[in-house]
C-alpha cells in the first residue's frame, strides 16, 4: 500500500548572503515534522547545491536568499536541475522576495515562494503535499 | 537613600491588605483566577541608592544618560536631523547599490534636495564585504545588490567624486558598513586622501569592523577568528598612531538581537566581544584611555516590549561603565561610557510584511521610549523594511516626521531620564544588570568571546533563543498583530504609494558594468607592481606582529583589487569555519 516515504529536504544558502535565521528555523521545523533535512551552510554555488541534492537524493530543494539576487539564482538553479535531470524534484524559495517578483519566479518553475508573511506550517504542508507527488515520478 | 526598614514594613503590610481586599474583590468581580497585570512598588527597588545606582546623566554610572546634555539636544535643528535612523552627519542615511558611478550619482542627485550634510553612510555589496571581486564566480548575481560594488581604489575615487570642495574628506565623516575587509577599505580612503593632498590625521569616519558578531549573526566573515582579530588589532594600532580622528570599530549588538538573541544576550555578547577587542588592543601595547575614545558601539537591537528594552539599555550603560572602571582600570571618566548613538529600540525584526504601515507605529513607540531614556528617537527602520531592499522616500519621510513629532510636539526630549525612579523601571534595570553580568561571567569562564565565538557556542545560544521565540509565536504566547492574530478576512490591507530611492534599471545591469570597469582597471595598471605588492602582503601576513595596513595602502594605490588581496590572505590565514 502507500508507505509514507520520509521526505528528504535540502535547505540551501546560495550566493553570499549570510543571514541564516530563517533557514535554520526552517530546518528545525521540518525535522520536527518528521522530514530528513540537510543544511548546506553558507556560501554555496548553484553547482554545489545541485550536486548535493543529487548526492543526498533529496525530494526537495529549498533555497533561502535575502540579498535580492533571487531571480538570477532561480534561473540558474532551474537550468542546472534540468541539465542534471532532477527537474522533477520540488524547488522552493524563501527569504526577502518582493511580492511583485513572485509570479516571475513561479513562471520560471519555482514551485513555491515563501517570504516573511509565510508561516512554517504553511511551508511544511506545501512540501508534504507537493514533494510526495514529485517523488512519485521517480 | 534606600527606604528604612519600618517604612518598607508598612508598605509590605499595606500591599498585603490591598491584595486581600481591593485586588481580590476586583478579580472576583471579573472572574479572574490570576492577576493579569504586574504592580511594582518601592518594595521592588529595595536597597536602591539614587547616587550609586542611578546618578546624574553624563556621570558614573551613567544610568540616567550617557551625556549631561543628550546628543540630540545638542544637534537638533542644526541641519543634523537624527530622526530617520542613522542620519546623523551622514548624507541620506545608510544606503548603497549598483556601481560606484550609480552611488556617485545618487549622492549628487540628493545633494539638490533639502536633505544635505555630512559624508556618506555606505552599504557595500556582498562580494566587497566578503573579499571577492565583481568577476568572481561567487559574486555572480550579487554585484551591486545589497550595496555598492567596490573592487579597486578607482571605485572609491568615483564614489567620492560626490564629496569635494566644502565636503572634501577633511570636512566630512564617512561611515562604512564593512567588516572583514575594513583595512582594505580604510587603505583606499587613505590613498584617496593622499591623492587629494589631505593628510590622514584629518580623516574622520567609522568602519563597522566588528568581526566577532559576523560569526555569530551576520555571516560576512572571511578568515578564522584569530587572524580576523589580528586584522582588528591592525586597525586599532594603525589608527592610534596615524589617524586619531578615525573611529576604529562599531561594536554591535543589533545583528545578534535580530538573529534571535534575547535582550540580555544581545547586551552581554556585545560587551563580551567588546572586551575581547579591547584586550586585543591592550595586548598590542595600546593604553586603554588612548584607544577607547576611538571605539564606538552601534546599538543593542530591540523589541516590542519597549519598557523592558528601555530598562535594559539603562542597565547596559551601568554595566559597561563598571567594566571600564573595574576591569580595564580606565582613569578617564569620559571613556567609562560607550560612544553610541542609541536608537533602534523597537528592533527591526518585529516589523511585519502584513499591513506594513503598522511598522511605523511599532518603531514610533520604540522611538518614544528612546527619547525618554535620553537617546535620539531614531525611527528605524522605515515602515517598508520587510518589503525589499531600499526604503522608499515616502517611508523615510514618515520616519523623519514621526521623530519631529516626538521631539517638537510631544517635547519628550525636554526631560532627562523621565523614567528614573519608576519602581518598575529601576527594578528591571537592576535585574538586567545582574543577568548581563551573570552571562558575562559564563563567557569569561570559557575563556572570553574569542573562545565563545570560535567554538560556535555564541552562535548556538542565539539560534536556541531564536527557536524558543519561534515556538512562542507558533503557540500564540507571543502575538504579532496581523501575523498570528487579527488575520481574519475582515481585516483590510493598507498601503500607500512607494517610490524607490534607487534607479531600478541601474541595478539590473550593474554587474556587467562593474565587471567591464574592473577589466579596464586591470588592463591599465602595472601588473608587476601589483604582484610585488601581493607578495609582500602574503609574506607579512605570516608574521602575526606585522601591521598589514601600510602594505594595503601601497597595494591599493597600484589598483590591486579587494579580491586579490583577500585571495592572498585566504592562503595564509585559511578560511572561516
């Protein structure tokens, strides 16, 4: 029957932004919700994040950016995911992302964007509901 | 004078009678089992001695105020408006974006507006802060985003084209929010001044240069803790000898508080870090009463429980004064109190993205309490802080007006330390003093801030506090209006039009333009000389005793880049974590 596979999440900081309170709190919330969470720490390149995602066989890639560079990074990550054939994994973003940029990100292929007005339950539920679907295509 | 025992006994008895009588009847009438409010009486400031615990502003223990006449009262109305955050003496507050040309134009455009005065308060982009050139792989996407991109002296020359004539370097003070790469930026300023024929003794400014808090809360550290402390030592010894008007550091609690530290932790960790920096300078042979006057503090951050924040700040003044006197044996009373502008009492973190105009209310309340403890009523951040980088001109306008209302309509700055003597405030101040000293004792026991930071302990404590607080938000123990309460559909969203202070189109191609500029500088400079400078730096870095700043000055004059210098240092010092 439907065995609930533990959802594996990579929480990543890309670029040079050093603010990690949100990312760290998210890690702890997701773990509390029964997911397996790998945190990259600060200052990762897109290549590193995607490589880690493959290595750790994660279902979800979550990227936190507060420096305003979310659009170029979203583009690059999606491109790299396609290149490495993991575009079926769930890709979500969080941080300081102006509302007007959210439709752009969603159009690019980011599955969900969570900013300061999101709460952790919302994020957890989103991942739980959408990661399973993404995982099933594997 | 403390109250006599018989007076206390009378009050104790009367309180008992009130609790069993008037209070009990009220609670019964309202159907309450517990009293939802606290009450403080002379019993809570038992043993308090006015002269010993409170005293007069500008004198030990400084509880009542850092200055006999608050800094605001000395400056208000003289074109130096402290209302909109860190606007004192600085053109237009903390800002930065794009390329040096964009920043120069930004400053020159603003020059035409009525808001004038002083030198720049510069935000640098992340590559500049973290020692990467604009063409480095890790800089991609980050160039000119959170601040202006600076790769070489050429970039500094361009930015400061906006500061000439009656605002030349000998007439202004520059503020740089820069930490790991402070000494390189400082070297650029020195080199620029030299080009303009201005001796470095005349240069005034403040680099943030607080590397310990980077490891704990802000994340722009480059090298491990100890080489980083060596660089800070370099700043302090160099400036002590050559740049008496240059501040060497701005020791911050703000970022740690924003990262989740409690108010007691924010104060204690700031002071622990400060003590490490001061000890660092003493170990280098500097005298406390010579270098202390070149150090500054930012602020301790804040939160919405503003009375508690106010009490904690009063306690902080007293704690540091005791540390300067008793631990560092400073003999100069002017050095017993930290040099700080205050402000930010409500914090930035309580600002919500939901119904952001409420943030104006939040920070105005904080500014009121700031005014009441003798600090400038800094209305920071402007209300649209959570909406993205770059506060709109409307938000800055409202922040400035709110400060004016506090100062000139409420006249709140006309009385010094109006809260002094409040049973609640004095009791809280005493309590926070004890708690801060207790935590400092813990840090001392583990070897001081350098140990506490290097081992990861300080950061872990902050993260634990952040988690604890997050839990309280989720259970509803802590309320955030519009976030976890008052979120029903009938609540309406309110917004006003917002105009960015920056030119959006310039942000988009800033990276390409900066990389092109950098390429040009590299083509035109003498690569051999650059390499020689880098080799010298690499060798000198290996010797802990050598001050690297003169070598940085030499290097930046040849248009060596920030990234090249840091690359050499990374090889010698290693990388953080």
